[in-house]
C-alpha cells in the first residue's frame, strides 16, 4: 500500500465550558508512567497567560516534573487578532518548535518575516531574536514545544528554519506497506539537534506491532482520527484533540481505529548522552 498525500487535518482546541448536565467522569488519567489529557478537559478554566504576550491565552500540556518527564514543555497557544509578543521567550537556553493548527501566524525570526498557516512549522534555536503576531481577522492556534538546549563542545547549534508539513514527503516505516509513516522535519542523523518534533501517520488498521520501550520522553498530540493505545499494560482510546505525555521507558503501542488516518504531533529528546548526575 503506497503512502499517498491526503488533505491534512489539524484539530484545533477552542476551550469553552460544558453544561451542568454533562457527566463528570472523563478519560483523563495521570499515572507514574504516562498521562492522558483528553480534549474534553481542556476548558477555559485551565488556561494560563504569559508575560509580554497580548491577546493570548494558552493550555499547558506538559512541563518538566521531577520523577516524570523532565526534558520539555508543550503549550497550545491561542492568539487573538492583533495579539502576540515582541518578547515571547524569556529563557536564553530554550529552543523551540512552533506548529500551526488553525489560522495564520506572522513570525519574525532574525529579522525575516514568515506567514505560517495550518501545517506551518518553525524551529527556533536558543538565543534567537523573534516575534509573533496575529495580523489576520481570526484567532490563530499553534503548538509551542520548548526544551533547554544541550550544548556539546565542537558541535554548532542548529540553524533556524520555517517550513510546512505539505512541503515534506512522509517516510514509510520499513515493512509496513505505507500504513505507518513519519514526516520528519529534521534529518535524524544530524546530531546538532537534541529534540525531534515530527508528525506520525497511520492509515486505518495500521499498528505499532510491539511495545516500544525506550529512553525518549514523548508528547503526542492527536491531530486527526482515533486509535487505541497500549500504555504500560493498559489500553486507552484516544482521538483528535487528545494529548498523551509519556515518561522514559513507558511501553507503548497502538492500533489505528479508522475510518480515516490517525495522525499525531510527536516530541522526543534525542542524540545526547544520558546524564550521570541527577
């Protein structure tokens, strides 16, 4: 089954509040190995604000926690028209990835303006000078993944770039006949990068046929479709808008449930020695 380019869909969170008649129980769970934050619990009451951002609110999906996942944070940003920031990142050690799921974002990076629509992707090295604005008439919603960059003597810091998912061909996993593919925004052999933020796509019926168990921490935001995930010997149903947060070595596998593709935005830390001091 060859991999084909299909119209991309990106679930965008809008918040709001459920009615008083809704049942309280949901699929949200936090364990010692993983967390599932379903879209139904990402409501207005749990949004945050940031210094030096105007017309903006955010949902914090992940942040470093001692004894859990410790390498990254992930936000869903919602910026109203004329909102944004001229001083978005306060940590000079932080690198970042922006991924747009709805609306239009104007990114100024090292003095160059970029207009990013759905599927737009930007890598921002540590110490960069950048600004973001919503110059459109509708809100823009995007993911912001942040990590403290791990410098290595003799390795240059990777350069900034801006692209779009539709400009990159997915790479099939060997032996899957196109049922499982990854859109890679960074060459996996480029060890200057210490994190990857990719898009993984499963066609209906596609599977991860074994429990992956590895050192990489994960953030998985479901962009499209639904699946059943096997996480640390528990099966959980996930759908577009859900977020999974996995600590190192959490066993993981999945079945794509159909009827359409199952796709998610995936963070993982890579290409560095394991720290011997904690």
